């Protein structure tokens, strides 16, 4: 790929270069089972330094432990509760909102206990939250339509989320003193939000597309608040289909998390330009969509082959973290544990390639 096609050289102030000098591994957040203590012990055991352990999401526990409910519990001056059609914005917190907040507090307290009992804790920790656009797509207004239909609701949600992340990161920081905090902002619905393909409540029409400029501003509001609250690295996680890489990076994200299996050549070129500009690539190299886990060598090649084809130097592999292609909640605990072990092997394989 020529220099004209790629993004400019390394940007000043990028946090990517501040990370470890080797490929590392992490998970995307969702984890099987209902036991936060077991989850914390396994994750921190499998993803010890230099890898990136994370605070697990346990959707099997039910309402409030799903990603949407957990993020909704962080909102300031807005509240959500579960109705027959899903989470809805309400006038005051109800039992579902309180349940979500309680589950999150329990998870943070358990994390503090597990980390405090370790002889040497990992130097980093990742937490996840749903981004403002997918949050607006997932929450409903009083009349039943999704909040993403209304500009004022979208703006209020972004500002409310930005106001609520500070106390969240403060609590996490207190649980793992001295750890470098990494935040993954999940935007699973972003393609539909930007394309205007989300159906209305009636199902007969679709909601109007959100302009790209508004999406960037919503991300910027939340990312700025996360950074002010102590986040050292912020990565936005998206599906590979119609992923708006350029807009995410323009909003100030430090990197992008994306599955690799269906990326086009053009998308790889965009990601290569981002890496050259000092951004992170969280590569969803471990396909967990069906059947047994893929071989380590196949996962390594899914990163290494396009890397070399695009002319990227091996030294820039330090910008990569390898992840599963999706969350691990649908797997058994043993399979999820095996997936983390496989990821660390993939990271080792890529580091060997980097060394030649």
C-alpha cells in the first residue's frame, strides 16, 4: 500500500505507543456462568502480565447483568427499567436498575478481593460499557420507540453516560490500585444506526439514520469523560460489517476492536493506516462462531498474512491485542477458559513472527 493511500504518520500524543512492546491478549467482556468470583480468578489467572485481564460481564445472571442494563445503571439523572419489549427510560430507578447497580458493585468488590490476594497483580485492567449510539438503539422511550429516533434523547443519553463514567472508573481504580485502566466502548448496533435500518416499533418502517457528524460528537463526549476519569486507553469495539473506522478514530479513540474473519481489503488498508498513525488494533483473530476453537497457526496467519501483504513492519505488531471474535458468554466455562489460553498462544506466535 502506498504512502498516499495510508493515514499520516504517527500522531503526537497517541497512547498506543505507551502500551507494551509486544502482542498481548484480552477478552471482550461477556463470560459464561453466574459466579463473579470464579470468573475473576480464571480471567486474571489466564491473562496475567503482559496480557490484559478484564472485569467480566455475566449475562447468565439475568436482568441487569447484560451489557445494556449494566451500562444503563451508570447513567446520571436518567434511569431505565425493563418492560415487556426491553429496557425503557423511566422517571426514577426501579428494581431492575437497582439490580443492575447492585450486581456491578458486587463484581467490583469481588475484583478487589481477588486482585488484593495476588502476589503480583497485572499492571492493567479493562472494563467495558455500551457506547452512546448502541445505548440509544437499545433503550426505549416512554411511548415504546427506541431512543435513537429522537435527537434530544440521543444527546441526553451521551451526556448522561459521560457524567456517569467517572464514578465507575473511580470505583474500579480503588479495586485495583495502580493498574492502568483500559476501557472498551461497545457499539454493536452502529452499522444499523448510521445506515438507518433499525425498524420502528410497528415494524413497518425504519428509523432515520443518525448523521456521522453527530455520531463522532457523541463518541467524543463520552471518550473525553473517560479520559478525564483516568482511562489510559480507549478502544471502540464494532462488528466488521460497515464498521465506521475513520469516524471512530476521528472522535479520538485510541484504537478499534473488530473481528477479522470478514474484513475486506479496503478495511484492512484503513486499519493499517490507523496502526501507522499510532493507533491500537484489537484483532478478533480467534473465531468462536462455531465448532472447536481454530488452530493457533491459523489465528496467527489471519493477522500476519494481511500485515505483510500491506507492507506493515513487524515492529508495529506491538500495536495489536488479540481477542475472540465475540464475547464468550455462549461457551461453557471450560471452553471460555480454553479460549483465553489459546489467545495467549496466538499472541506468543505473533511475537515470534515479529522477531523473525
